[in-house]
């Protein structure tokens, strides 16, 4: 007897080969099982979606290919996981297989049944020989009154929880205690052990968080119960972590946005730390929001538990000192329950804001003299300073004054950044790198100079400005830099953090990666030296991002209660009268959020309106825009077309990357349901428009639902 399993494989939405593909099998296959199937001339990994005993209408046995083999030894991916994938594909307008297969470890996609069996055998052997230590009781820090109230409210909450806590208020301890409550909850016989998913916005935050979770829970629950899952891991490490989560061996999974798709059969708690961070929104492939999917996944898990007759539920906690305006608005509407923790642990005060009016400072000064004097005073007392500049490299561009030449990238409509340490010009978009020319390539002028400042230049200038200052031990001041360039090597991030925590570093210069989540106990002064760039940006989200970045950066200062009263946040600005700084000075996020939400309501912007972008990549800008404009014309008559506003196609801000021209078309409406129905009906139209003669040269197109930047 033959069966005809429907299998999803990794095919992008723009390929036109999306959906479920039919194959043939001599034995029934369980939905959620992993199989190897032929696709064209290749053999690929697929996920069984269903397995009927009758062939699909219009298909005969001769027209279907047989399944090459099933990956034995792995439990099937459960219905809740498949529902999450199904919803994600539908909502974000991607193919089912593209989302499902991207959620699996890359190495798993390459293994056949025999290779996987050997891998599982080695894993089981290693687990059986591991030393088992007697379980110890979980111990934690004493809780503040605010933490106690938050945990009580969390235990009783039935809606998603927005944990609005000031930087240093002890949100991480709340996460740890909530995790402990979940892991200690007994499970019915035959059910998988309870599991917790904790997400952070960036890879560099996982090591310190993983260390805290391991220290807290592995003595009680055993080694290997806490695993990480992020793109910085090797393929073998990612596969090992995924298998541990899928089989229930791992009780706690820490990860970045990709972890939202981890297979966790016993999931009971999802924590999204720094939920406001834009890193939770993917900018390539399936452009999903891990934060929003966390809320949906908790709902799916809770409904499945209720359907099974269990009283348990899956809770989701969104934590931030500067919540996203979408989450804040949802809490004001009553869809989320907001828990406030305004005080710092130990009663420490939040840093005092000092604005430096650059209109009154020496011309060309990178560091204003008052700020430099404040830093010298801190260093002399044995304290540390943090300087924030969200631009890596030495200078954004090299320029020739004689002829106007600038270090543009030949493959992108962007400048190559000057990196002084290795004397290179590097494009941060396509990676094209060249040695710095000895003279201007256009006119031969030897006097080519850097324009603007990056973290490398600020590090160099601070080292020169502070060379006569002495530490408390009489030694010279040490200035260090932390950005994507200095943390590329394995172990470099951990080494830099250790040097900072031990007091070896006096001044740390860094990009936004140093402003998030780190617990720097000795930092008492934080300075932002180029905050104005976002004040007048065309993107309506720019003020929100700037306010969050500055608030988060300020939160790195004064985390040790004994220094909290003297901690400061310095901001160099040419516009000290801007209302954003008035709210920042009071640490008044609610007032800032109210003002921004009122402005967005008038303009019909999210969260009061709903948007999507249709993006097109092509060999020429004309072809990209032609495809978009044809797609807009062909949308006439589609469902809810009268409720939808389609704006004309325009180039992206950086319109060419790696010799590919990029354009976009904005879709806007007042109704999320109308947007979804319109986009669903638009998909076949987009496939048809691809073959239009005017769009010849189109490479790919994609729909970005709920975009974070326009």
C-alpha cells in the first residue's frame, strides 16, 4: 500500500515553488517527521506536513517521486511547532518550507539517516558516561519589594506581561525566579519536562546571561540543562543545542531571535529581554518579529494545554526599561498586563543627565573640555567611563579637498569606511576592502583626509587626551574599544568584558553593543558624543530608537549602589532644547511614549496603523521600480483594495548594494486584517508580474510585514 505524504522543503516565496509538495511512501509517515526527499537534481531535507492514504487529485503514482528516507531516532516536530511555522509563513508572506527549514539547524539539513543515527549514538554515549552529581537546592539573591510584587502578579497573570523596569531594577532576578517556578512544577506522567525559552537581542549578551543561568540551575537540575542557540555558534554546537531542546534534555534555552523557532515540547515560559530592540526583527529571508511571535507562541502553547485538560499555561514576559511603543500601546489597551519596577536594587538613583551644548565648545572638538574634565575626575577616583559612538571604524569616509573625491564603494551607493589599524577602506554593506591609496585616485593629491569620526578615532584621541592622567595605582590610563571589529575573534568578547569588570580598563569606547544589558559595576559616567544624527531623521521610529539607546546607555552607570548617587550621563548635542532631551533628563519614558503615540495617531503610523513594504532587487533601478509599479497597477480589484494605500515605488536609502539595485513600495492601511487579506490575494499577482517585459532583470522580491525602517 502506498501513501502520499505532503512535505515542505526550503523554497523561497519569490521562486513560485512554495507550499506543500507531494511525494510517495511505502509506509505511513507521522506529521512532523523529518525526511530526505528528491528536489530537482538534489536530495534535500523536508518536514512531513500530512500523510494521506490517497493520492492528491490529478496526481498519479508515476507523477510522484518516492521519499528517499526518514531520519529515524528523532521525535516528530509537534503540532504546536507546525502551527507556529504555519502562522509565521502566512502572516509574513513567506513560503511554508522557507520558514520551517530555516528554523532547523543547518547541519541537520545536510545529514542523512545513517549520519544522524551515529550522531545520536555518540550523544547518548556521552550523556551516559557524564558524571552525575547530587542535586542541590536552587539558591538566589534576596528580593526587593518590587520584585516580590512583580513575581506575584506574574504568577496570576493570564495575559502577556510587559515588565517595565528601570535599568538596574533587577529584571534578570525576576526572570530567574520565574524560571525556577516553571522548572520545579511537576508534570503529568508521560508529558515532557517543563522548559523555558529566554531570548536576548544580540549574541554578545548570551555569555554573561548563560553563566548566571548555569550557576543558578545546573547544580539543581544537572549539567547540560542550559543551552544557547544563536548564529555565532558552530554548526555542530547549534545542532547539539537544538537536539537537547527538541528531546527535552535541555530545560532552559538562551538565544537570539532564531531561538523562537526552537522545538521545545515542554515550553511553559518565554522571556524576551530588551523587548524593544530592533534586532528581534529579521531583515533578511522571512522578515519575522521574534517578539511578536513569542506572544503568539505562548498563546498556542496555552490553548494546546487547555485542550489537553491541563491547568498549566505558557506565560510570556516582555522586559525592558524602554518598551517598544507597540508593546506600551498594547498594555494601555489592556491586551498586555504591565508590571512596573521603577526603583533600582539597593535604592540607587538613576544617573543625572548633563547636556553639553556644542555650540559653545571649541570648534572641531571631539570631546568637549567639560566632559573631558569629568572623565579625568572619575578616573582619578578609580571609577570607569563609557563613551558611546554608534559608528565603527576610524572615519566614515576619506576625502580629497582638491578634486572632491570620496572613498565610495564601486559596488554600493555608500562610502567605504576608513579603518586605520589595518590601513584599509572597507564597505560595511558588501564587504569590499582595499588598501588606503597613497594619493587621490582621481587627481593624485597626497593630502587625502578622514571626514567624521568612528570608534577607532575616538579611542585614539582619548588615549592622547588622557595620557597625563594617572590611575589610582599610579599607572597610565587604559582606553579600550568594543565594537564588531574588536569582538570578531573567538573569546575576544569574554576577554574584553573580563578586563572591564576587573578594573583593567578605565575608559571603554563602544557602539550600541555596549549599551544593552551589561552589568558594569564600576562605570559611573556614560557619554554619548554624537546623538544628534537621529533627531531629525526621516524615519518616524528614529526618536524612539534614540531615546531607548540613550536610556539604555545611561543605565550602565551607577549600577553599584555606593556610586549611584554620583553617576552621570553626558550627551554632546547641538540641539539641547530638543524635547526628547527634556524627557530623557527626567528619565520619563511614559511622557515620551505618550507624546510619540499622540503624534503617530495623528499621522496614522504604527501602532495606530499597519504597514508592509514590497521590496525588489534587480540589475537596474528601472527594472526594480517597474516591477513594483506594475504590481501596484495589477492590484486593482483585489480584496480590501479600497482600504489600502499604495505609495509610488522609490529607491532605498542605500539603493545599490553589491551591484544590486534596490527599490521599495509602501503599503499602508488602518486595519491589520485588511492588510493580511490584501497581501494574501496579491501574492499570485506578484508572481505573474515577475515575467513582465519591463521588469526584465528582476532578481528577487519580498514582502516585509510590519517593517521597522522605511
